[in-house]
């Protein structure tokens, strides 16, 4: 594998580990609170799409995909 592939692998691994740790912390905090249906925070209610991790993942994926396409196009 070339250097670019290793960099992408490291970034993807970092995102995976970071997401796993964050999800574990949120789940642990939710168990200690005792309430599963709580009100939505003001910041999340004001920006429901910006605070959604699924949309953030899609945006990051598209950005990386476009960057990779540009990289390959410039190498040819």
C-alpha cells in the first residue's frame, strides 16, 4: 500500500475508535441517568441536522471521496 492508503486507514481507524469510545460513554451516561425519554437540548433543537452524526459522517465521506477522486485525477 502506498502512503495515501495508509493515511486513509489511520484516519478511518481513528474515527472508528473515537466513535466507539464516544458511543460507550453516552450509553454509560444514559444508564446512570435513569430516564430514556428526556427533552432535546436547545442547541440540538436549533440545529437538528448539524448535530446529527449520521449527516456528519455522510459529509465527511463525500469530502474524502471527492478528495480521493481529485488526487487520482491529478496523478494521471
